C-alpha cells in the first residue's frame, strides 16, 4: 500500500484482503513491477507532477497458415522475427505458433472467441500469431496522483493507427511468401495493456526519481529497485533478460 521512513527504518504498510500489517526493515528491495514501484516511490517522495512511463505499444494478430506449423513445445517461443530497418519506425513482429496454452489464454481474454473454441482447437496447427511491438519512442503513458489516487492515462490517440500500419507490412510479407491465406484478425489490448513498462526511475539521473549504478534510490540509499523501472530500453524490445541479470547483480552486491 505504501512505504514510510522513520529514522533509520523503513515501514511497509501492507494489505491483503481485510488483513493489514506493517513490516519494518533497514533495507528494502522493490521488484514489484514498474507501475506498482513507481506509485510507491512517487508517494514516498511526495511527487505530484505527472511522470512518463516508457512502454512498448502492442498489437496481437492471428493468421491462418496454408500448411501445418508443427510445434511440439509447451512454450510460446517465436519462430520468426520481422524487424523494420528504418530508424524512425522501430517495430518487431514476433511470430508465434498456436498451441493449447495460447488459445486457452485467448479465450479467457477475448470472450468473443469462446463459441469458436472447438473449431480453433481442431485447426490449432494452422493458426499462428504475430506479437507486434513498437519502440519506446511511441510511448504515450503517464502516471499522476489526482485527488489522492494514482491515475494512468494516455495522451496520443494515433498509436493504434501506427501499429496497424506496421502490422500490415508483416501481413504483406507473409502473403508474398505464400505462407498464409488472405485473412487476419487483430486484437488490440489497449494502451496500458502492454507487456513491458519501464524507465520511470532511471539509473544515472539526478532528479528525485532516479537511482545510482547500484540501483539505490538517490533520496534514500536503503531502498533498492531492481525491476524495469530503472531501465530505458530504447532499442531492445525484449527486456526480460536484462531485468533478471540486473537483479542477480544487485543480489550479489547486497550479500557482500
């Protein structure tokens, strides 16, 4: 819920259902994800201005292949990655074969697909998806405390048009290579429903919302932040490995 400092201790006010508890510690390591971490730190430092959130706008598209795509793994690893070479339109189309896990997830998220469940499951080896991600220069999310509550909002309404143009390039490539039938279905989760959020409390800055090279908050070096908040992924559209590696680095540092 919130964190507070008193002398050399940090107090964590936590809520789970109707249960409320307060923990105290000398060192706090936050790995709660960019959105939650940013809320906690903005509240802790009493920051009232709006803070930009870096993210990768995302569009999921479904295609029907002309031949079976054999995939015996239970993972959702990409088979092919299509990237733009132009500097001003950073995007990546990560093509992923369908499987039971992906389809079951799709049925939960998109209720409209549920009546087609048996049909889609039968033809699952002919279905694949593109996870189309845009670069951080297309970020348009902000967070601000308004009337004692944190609000996340978007300013740019052109994002969907831009990402659809990129998706059409992926579609045209697949059609040219005679991989798919002339059909696709887009699923846009909405701005703020992306996988990657980051860059709100970056390393190397000099403002309140910054950490040093050891990921310690500048205004309180007893607080360590090891999630995506501290990064600025300008080119990397797949930041998971960097976050894990950095967390391991900080864990070793603290254990010395």
